[in-house]
C-alpha cells in the first residue's frame, strides 16, 4: 500500500467496531459480499472466524467461513487422533477432519500446533495424505510453514540465528511491506511468545510500545 492508502485504512478501521469484543479499531472485514462484520485478528478464534494464510489472505466471519464436507465416519471413535481427547461427533469450527481418508478427526488447535511443528512434512496423521490434506487445511484457515520439521536436528533446520522475519497480520499496514522491520516503533516486528512461528508489526496488531509479549491467534 502507498502511505496515503495506509492512512486511509487506519482511519476507516478506527471507525469500525469488532463484532466479537465490541471495541473499536477492527481492521479486518469479512470477505463475503454484503457482509459488514469487522473484527480484530486476535479476536478471530473466539468469534470462530477463518483467516486464510495464503494468496490474498482472505478472512471470513463465522457465518460465511468455508465449511468442511465429509462423509459419515467409518468408525465411531470420537477422539482426536493427535491429543486423544474427546472431539465433537460432528464437524464444526473446533472439530475438523481429513478429506482424504474421511475418518481422522482432530481439534483445530491440535492440527494447527502439528502444522507449525511439522513444517514441510505436514500431512494427515492418520492416512498420511499430503496434497489434498494440505489444500483443505489452508482453505480452513490452518497456518502452514515451509520450515523443516521441528524434530530434526539443528544442522538440518538451518543456521542457529534464523528467525521468522515477516508480518503475518491479515492486513499488513506497513508502507514498506511485510518484510520491513525496524528496531523500535510501529514497524518493530514482534514474534509470537509461544511458537515464534508467526510475527506482527506492533502497529498491525495494535500493540503499544509498553507491550512486551504477543501471542498469535493459533496459540
């Protein structure tokens, strides 16, 4: 965006109320034509909103989010294949499934955590399908990374000083782009204090200078 466009976006966001927390400054609007629901990125999980971390970085409110269409399960084992805790007996925002084997069920939070750790090796933990599975997970708002799996050795992962280096906000407001970062101020890049796999400019997530930590919406 040009500087003028950025200022316009900031002014417009300041006028919008988040339909989840009801506070002002909601910079994300549902991409569905005719829907005027706006929200803050950190509020998205609580409002069951889907943010697609690829292409145009589209966002949807709970009503217009993409839905999985899966066949009835061959088995009746209502447990998450990752954490082994109980899952809902139907597909929902919090309970997802594999489009390839149609049987694996898992919590959204569990599959998101697995995606960040598995990196380029991310696939269905049940049938091991990768292409169809990854496409579905991206569409449903799961954030993927191009890193080697976290369980590989440091030598395989890369230089020890390597760190996440771009803003992952659904709408990056930095005039210089997502890769730009400064040592201090609005365009200082803050990494998620839990996974360090996502980052945001202070200004893009409304973080004040006194905010010392930040967590991404997947953590």
